[in-house]
C-alpha cells in the first residue's frame, strides 16, 4: 500500500468533491498517491458510492489540480469517514502528492513522530 499522511491542521489539504447532485469542499483527513480520505458529516446520503466524482485538490503552496475518483466507504471506521480512490489523475499530480507526503514525513521525523 502507498504511504499516506495526515496533513497538519495549519497546512491542510483541501478537496472539492463534485458529484452529479452535490458539491462538498472538505479538508482532507489523509492523502496518498492512490487516494484521499475525508470526513463527510452527511455521509453522502442519497449518493451512489460506486460512481466516479470529480475532485479539485489543493496542496499547501501549490496550484489546485483536477482528478477523478470513486467514493469508497472505509470499513472499520466511524460512518462519516470516506476514502476516494483515484481513477484518473495526471502523472505530474501524482508526483506533487508524493513530494507533499515526503515533506510531511520529513517534518514528522524531525518532530520525533515519524
């Protein structure tokens, strides 16, 4: 599995999730090169979790970029935590996420939490 990090609150990752009948702008709970985790208070009520959604992801200090993914419910977690598995994302944006993860892990290691 790809490493994932929980963004520090002060420098969080924002994701806009746009489905056929909803738009949500949420802070990311965690991010990896294969997907992003979010807390959704309304639990995507009335949404088909198997359909592809459009994402606009903003990493700290970087331009927003577009990706696509499928909403997946996290098994074993509280019912308002969801993961979005990337289905279409440009290679350069995967590289940006990978760089962001490495920077976060380096900062955690410096703080003795990595």
